[in-house]
């Protein structure tokens, strides 16, 4: 993409995209270990999207669903998504796998199918996996689709492990080459209402952090210690409580039992 192709946009618009990229791509990826479903958006002949998702799915039996959104048949590298094809890529755990049967020539159609699947299967949280250069636009598109449907759930970005200099099979371009086009599409699609607007991103992420902080920070309450991330006003506790503190806590608990 030539530099003049972006000349119609203002510095403020580019700044909004940078904000969106930053807050989305820095959400803790570790939270993906504790979600209900894994979602992969296919396309551009990037088989690595599928192999990454399959490895994640097979390694984490706690994942209840694997949703595989179809791609664009007009692409030269398009491959029909079937269970046999996924088995050749390493899929072994079939139960919970759901494939988009109809073609999806654009990200919007993939997003609509994802929303339908979430509602049909009672999915409560998901990780979204796709190549890093494309992840922000997919995230914003899916978020917009959820917003239109009146659905909110934790959505964790899980970028595919692929080097930015790798050539995309469909075009031979690299992530460095493709990012400018993604930025232009985000800016254009925001105006068209096809991806989440900056204020929608802010509202969603505030809700996500306010209501699902434990998922994001991965805190565990099994030790009885106070989590400063879940309780911002609490003092930091390193390790388990001391025996003396436990005794005091038990005494307080006994004195406050209802008679």
C-alpha cells in the first residue's frame, strides 16, 4: 500500500487505531488458558492459524469448544475446512469442534457465525486466534457483532506464533507489508459501522476488567491470601498467610458465626 492511500485520514484517527491496537494486543494471553472456547478465523492460505489452534486445543482439555470459521473460496489458496483436513493437521479431540460450513468471503460473515455459535452452545468466554497482523481487525469485527447482538463475554486475543517476516501463502506478503492495509480497513470500517468504534472498545474493556479481572490476572484464592488485583484497596500479600495471621482470621471467623 502506498503512503498516499492513507492521506485521507487524520492524525487523530491514526491515534485511535494505535490506542485500539495497544489495549487489545496487550490483554493477558495467559487468560486464554481458562476460557470456555477457542475460535480461529481462517484465510490467506495460512495453515499456521489452524495448526496453532489445534495445538492449543489438544493441549488444553478444559476448552469445551473449538470454533473454526470458514474462509474465502475466491482465494487461490482456499482449502475446504473439514474434519478430515483438520485431522491431517493434528486434530484428535473431535467432540466440541464446530466448523462453519458456508463460505465466509469476509471477516464480517465469520464474526456473525461466531456470534451464532456462542449463543447456540452457551459459550461463556473465548480466545480468538489468528495471525498477529490481522488479529486487531478480527477482534474489533467480532466485538462489533457481539455488540449488535446484545451479547457480552470475555474475549481474549491469542495471536498465532508466526514470525512477522513469514510470507503469507496467498500473496507472498509479510506482516510488515500487510499492517498498513489492516489499518486502512479498520479506519474505513469504523466509519461504516463494521468494526467496533473507539468508545465501544473502551466501554467493553472497562466492563472486561471490572467484571473479569480474576480471569485476566490469573489469580487463585486457594491459598487464602488476599489478591490485590481483585481487591485493589487491599495490601499486597506475598505467598501464603503466616500461621499467626491464620489463627487470628480463624478466631474472627468463630466470633462472627451466627448463633
